[in-house]
C-alpha cells in the first residue's frame, strides 16, 4: 500500500471517529483535527518523500541487472617539430589530429546471485520505508487524539471553574446585600470573598492551561499558533471492552514496529546471501565499436598531407574468480550471519518489551474503567450533597464554612472524573496503537 493510500485509509478512519461537532468556522472535531494533521504534518510529508525515493530505487536497473551503454568522443592534437632532426623522413612542422568516437557496452552476466540479492534488498528497503511511514502516521493519529482530548478535558475543567466562579460571585453579592440590609455577619462575606478570589485565580490559571493545550494541538496539526480552535467533541463517550488475549495476538501480528524489525531480519538474511555471492566467479562482457579519423600535414607545406580512417570492433568475455583475498569474503559472510542473530535478538527484545507494555496497559485500562465508574457515582452523590447544602445554607441550618467543605468535595469529584475520563481514553488509544488497529477504531464501535 502506497503512503498516499495509507493516508486515505486513515482519513476514512477519521471520517467515522466519534461524534461530529458543529460547523462553525472556529470549531473543530477530532475527525477534522486528524484530517488536518495527515495533510499538513511535516514528518508525514518527509516520509512521503522518502517513500518516493525507495520506490524509484527499487528497480532491476538499480540492482545492476542490465548492461550499461556509453558513448565517448576523443579529440587528439599534436604538433611535432622536425626542423632540426636530420634523420627524419618528414622534416618541418608536422601537425597530427585525430577524432575517435566510441560506443561501449558493459554487462555483468553473472555475479554469484549478487544482482538478485541486490534487487531483493531494494524491495525490502521499500517495504521498510512504507513501514516507517505507517509508524509515523499511526503516531501522528495517536498524538492528535490524545492532544485533542487533552484540550477537551481542559475545556471542560474551564467550564466547571467558570460555573463555580459565577456561583461564588453571586454569593458575594448576596452577602453584601444581606450585610447592608440585614446586618449579617461579615465573617461569611469575607469567607465568600476569599472563595471568589480563589476561584478567580484558578479560573485564570485554567484559561492559560486550556490555551496551551490548544497550542499543542495546533502544533501537531501544523497550524499557526494564534489560530486557536474550539474542540466540540465530548470526553465522556462509551468505549468497548478489550479482549486481552486478542489484543496480544494482534500486537504480534499487526504492530508496525515489530513488522519493521522483521524487515531488518530479512535484510540481514539478504545481506548474508549477497556476501556469499563474492565466493563465486563472475562473468562479464565488454563490447564496443570505435571508429577513428586522423589527419597529418606539414604546417608550412600544403603539399604534404595525409588522412586515415579506421574501424575497430571488440567483444570480450571475462571470467574472474577470486582464489584468495586473505579470507575477506569468508569473514564478511560470518559477520553477516552474526548481524542476522543481532537482528533476531532485537526483534525478541522489542516483542518482549511491547508485550510487557501491553500487559500493563490492559490492567491499567481495566482500572481506568473502574475509576470512571466510581468517580461518576461520586459526582452524583457529591452533587446531591452540594444541592442539599445550598438549601440548608438558605435555611440557616449550616454556615458558609460547612457549605464550602461540601462545595470543595463536589469540585474535586468533578475534576477527578475528568482526569479519569482522559486517562481512560489515553490508555485505550495506546492499546489500539500497539495492536496496529488505531486506523480501524470505531468502524467496530460507533455503529
């Protein structure tokens, strides 16, 4: 699959990803964020160019299977002074000129399967280039999703703090009027003023955090940093259960980092066969046509002048066998075999590391699901207590300090729930990235 086709595949993934937001110019859905990143990301564009290079190099001519044909033209000019040479038959100043065009053919007929191994190596390098591009695309999609929902989380935290700051402001106004007309205790007014200032400070810091999250998202999409967009998707959406056994199987079969490492193993095997080709004789052919044109004349005597023409054909076969080169070819084969073993060890190490990561992510995803369920119930209970506390404050059965305690519990419950939702999403998409299925997500979920 070519890189552009891969990008189209991931754009299809983006088209079915989660919910579609509004159509306002400054709003953006996760689908649109992925589309922009795939179109504008620098690393993807660089990978596309590297893939083009690998495709152009993957030819039999680059591997050396075809003969080379060259044309040359040689012009030779000489001036011989025989005026003081009494023993010459051509006294005087002799000017000789020649023109020799040539057509040469060189063909490596057999080189111990070296040409075939070179072609296979170029094929694997093209596959490796595609694999690297796929990893970059997957990483970009994963980073965009995480960056997008990080911005959503900060946005929802911002909305929560705005809501609480607005409540604190209303309470300050209420107690100011109550103190003015009913002589209420100034302690409660000061308590709510202090809370209002604290909420305002938290709101200001959260606005900065939200804008930073949007800037990070813009950086991933390669958009101007000042073009801050408004994410419209929600953080609280239903995620499917993950079958741990199936996820581990797909990691071994589909993980693109493992696939690239497997290509490295095949490249090492091809390199060993290529080094073996130097143990065999080589057969080459050289052929050519070389006409020649020469002119000789005496500079000061136009009566002496001669012209010649020649035409030479050549066809040569050369069989060459390296009898002894200090065992360099043998050592090269042995070193290449060791490189094969190293590539296999790197693959095994990467596989074990990824399996260990998958094991931890599966356990973490299960824990995140439980935490989301617990924090969701906690919000419900803390919200009810908060509503009852506000009613009892109006009835005078509790004071403002007791209400503030209930309020802080409600705030912390909602903030904790937002953190749990984001952490669950982050773990979920990391699992799908490791299994090589991040581009297939929601074709199984949404409908």
